[in-house]
C-alpha cells in the first residue's frame, strides 16, 4: 500500500511539473517559452496558397515586425522595402557591393527557384504606413537574384545579393533621405527573411573612395527601417493562427 501511494504521489508530481511547463510556454508575457512570446504566426491564404505573413496581427503591418515577406499569388502581393542611410553624397564604388539578407522560410519546392527583382522607391515613407507606397513611385533597377535553395535551414540561410555599383553611386533622390531598396518576387511564391529588428537583418556593404582620395573606405550598415506592403484582393484574404 505504501509503495502504491508513493507511486501515485510521484505521478501527480510529474503531472504538476508538466502542467507548469506548458503554462509557461503559452503565457503571453513569457519571454522564454518561444521566440515570439506566445504570439502564433499569422498566415494569409488564398485557396491553398499560404503567404506566410510573418507574425503580424490581422494582416496589419506596423513596421516593427521581426520578419519581412515578399511574394505574389492569388491576387495578393507582398513587397518589402529597406531604407539605408549614411551613404556619401559623391563617391566611386570599389569592388562589388552586396546586400545580405537571412531567409527564414519560403514557398514549396514546386516554385523553385524564386526570382527576386529589385527596385528603388523614390519617396520618403514611414515604416508603419508602407501600404501607402504606390507603384508609380517605384523604379526598376534591372537586376535580379535567384533563390535556388529548395528548403531553408532552421537557423536561416544567408543570401548574398550583388548590387550593381551604379545603383550605389546614383543612390541620391531629391528630397528623399537615404536609399530605399524595394524587393519583389517574379511569378508566384513567397520568401520570408529577417528584418532589421533581429540579428541578421538586411546588411548593405561596399567599399568606396571619395573625390581626390585614393584611400578605400568601408560602408557596412543594416537597414535603419524596413517593412512590407500587402496589396491585392482583400475580400478573399483569410488570416488565421497557424
């Protein structure tokens, strides 16, 4: 009888501990249960297509998301925008400028490879009002990048994108602060990557020289702000917790 009672007590103790662990992992203000403090990822679907809209709420983009998305399908398009400041007004770029982004998720392998296209936004914008960005303010930069990875590792995959030197040297736009790079996706599919709020956020790097100098200087900065715009057929979008 004593041994049976002891066994029941042990089982009860284990159940209590498991209950406490599960409670901690789902508590909304818990900072150790998972990476998003209890917030479940929000996915937008059209038919069977999952856009994977990071960790926003009800499809509203506030500009402080930890992840960015670009993609297009079913009448919905997501476009990411990155803003870099601190560039020298007049310079000669030396070597190959690069943009590094850390991909975290992507659409299925049936949509491989994914082709990213790059554009320039010719206006100032606020990270929490990216939906006000119009296509008429976006100019193609005429270079692309193919995401050939069929799957993305759990730690994320760093994509190193070569930026034409002319894009950097001609970065200035009248009355616009910094260089605004726009990332779109050709065809169907989607790609999610880390925002500047996280380690591994978008990083622009290049070497340059200023006038009357032969000394190479280095620019290596993360985007100071980034966000994404969702546009398309609002009435067929469904947001739900994954």
